[in-house]
């Protein structure tokens, strides 16, 4: 397994300074803080991925939340989107607990690895195209090191397109055109490639409006578990 290489990659991500706008924004959010978290020390740096090197499921998100991952230092931790994600992962057998609130809450993932196309919280949750490109090499390297992945769940169209961009850069696909984003869509991108499953992002914009329901979201991870079992 590539544990040491992934550890070094996580350290490199945390130290990254490739996007001055994002670094300035994350530091400012960490300085000002949200009133509810005034007594907490914000992480304020690029947020590393979370999960074991032998993962069979790769989850790709958009970016850390300003007062979620940027505060806690763990991806999808301490925000509403993370509440939905870890509850679904727990029900599917991938997570020890149905919650993720801090880096020291004892949470563990079994056979799942959570990453993102951008590692810093962007203003308004909207990274610029160049910022996505700046971060892409990290995801490229992760895909090369996570050599047991059988399924990929892309949370939202930006993550979906970002993952396909990595495949295209590696020559695994000739074009992104055949792969259309819609919730629940499944694609075999090529011989020996993991199954790609598209999902709406569990953002409040989707969950509060009913565009994404718990049942819809859970089905994505139950299907992933049939292809990429949490254990074994």
C-alpha cells in the first residue's frame, strides 16, 4: 500500500500556496470567525483528504466549507453537508460514526477516501477555473496512489467534471462529452477503470429545497457499496 506516499501528499497539500486568493480568504475567515465558533481555533489552511490507503470507494467533493473544513481541518466536517455525507457513509458501512464534527472525534472510514477538486474554501463556494486547475495535480496523484478504488462518487457537477478532467489528462478518456452529469448516473469510463457514480452535492441549496432527499443520497452509497464493499 501507498501509506507513506499519501502521508507526504497530505503534508504537501496542507502547505500549498498555489492560489493567493484562496489562501487570503481562508486566513481571513479563520481570523474573523463565525460568532458561533469564536472560542475555536480555525484550521485556516488547505484541507487534506481523509481515509485509508486501501480505500475501494473514492468520494470527490467540491471544496471545504469556510466554517466547516476550513474551521475543523477535516474535509466535510463541521457543516450540514458533512452531516448528510457521514450519516450516509455510516449507514452503508463506510464510517464508524454517523457524524464528523472535529479532527479528534474518533471518526474512522472503512474502505472509503474523501477528497475534493479544490483543497481551500473558496468565496461563495465558487472556485475559479484556474484554481481548480492549480489543485488538479493533487487529485491526479491520489488516483495513482489509491490503487484499489473500484467506485468513485462525484458530489456535484464541478466534482464530476473535475474527475473527468483528470481522466482526460491521463489519457484514460478521449473526451468528457459522453459523460453527462445527472443524479444517480453511472458510467464505466474504460477497461479497468472504477465505476463513476454522479450525485447531487449535499449542500443546503439541494437538501433544503428537496432537490436531494436522504433516500436519493443513500441509494448512491448503497449502490457504491455493492461495487466497492467497505470491508473485505
